[in-house]
C-alpha cells in the first residue's frame, strides 16, 4: 500500500481522461474488472476509492506508454524514491531532494496535500488545521516568534 | 513544513531542467534561484568542485563537472516510502 501525502486531482483527471479505452480494457482484464464498470465507475464524481484507483491506473499507463526516467536519468516523467524535505510557502508546497547526479524540486499546490482543509470564513479563504505534518508544523511555527520561524525556515531549506 | 528528511516516492512531470554548467555559463542563476530556492544553488556553489570556477572567472567551464542537473517537476503524486 502507498501512503499518499500529495495527489494532484487536476492532473490525474486531465491525464486519465486521455487514456485510450483499449488500455482501460486491457487493465480491466488484469484487475479482473468489467471494462464497462471501470469506465462508468470513474465517470461518477470522484470518491476516495476512485481517486486512488484512477491514480494507480494512470501511473501504470504512464509507466508503460510515456518516457519515464529517474532523478538521475530524467525524462519527460520522473518516478523515483528519494530522501526529501518538504515545506510550504503560501499556497505552494515544495519537495526537494538530491539524487547522485541531480537536484530535484517538486512544486505544487498546498491544496493537493492530503488533509488540507480549506473553507471560507466571512468571504475569505481560510485553511483549517489538519493532521498533515506540513500543516501541523506550519501551525507550530506560527506559535514561535518571527526570529524562530526564520531559523526554522533556514533549517528546512535544502 | 517539515524539517526532517523523509523518504518519498513520487511521480512527476518534468517541467524544466538545467545543467548546472549552464547555470553559470548563461548567468541564469538568478532565474534558477527563483525556481528552486537559493539554497539549492548554494548547495552547488558549496561543492568544492565548483569553487575554482567561482573564484576565477577565467576558469574554463570544461573543468566543471557536467553531471549536476537541477530539475523542476510538477508532482502527480507523492507518497511516503520506507
């Protein structure tokens, strides 16, 4: 099982919609799912189950049909396992790490961090505390004074 | 934000990449600072292999290791990895 902490639904939806039916049919055989069920299931508004199933199928499709490299031998797509640090700044979440030959930075929206909760309060966007380590540490940093926060920011930057 | 290093697995679309040799060759460091954060560049500048070039503007680029690449990716997913 994968313990996801970041999923870009926008990218998953965009790319998943472009997967040929033939691939869906093929993978449905592998997964022993009726192809019609597979296609209709994912037309429904995304439930958590659909979200990760779609992601799994999309990952398989990319691995088999796109140019996928690693951090050190990069290509259009990069799939890898790396020790990384992560931080957020405003709506940006940033993962950074280094392979043997490269430095890699992954930048995305904080909204895609699992557990991120956003709502509106008196017309303003407000993010509510969540169990995401990213959010927890952000909240803790707010408790400290500005100088401590600066030090903390320096420490987390790669 | 998390200060500790964790093992992550990810799938990302490569958005941009730049050989570090180009960074110095093209005076693109300013752009890359904004892309990747100053520390990422500093990490390379602290690399001993780069010091001669940084100290001597006449140092030939061919003496700089060409292996280092800075990559910016757009993550599709990131998961914790053992």
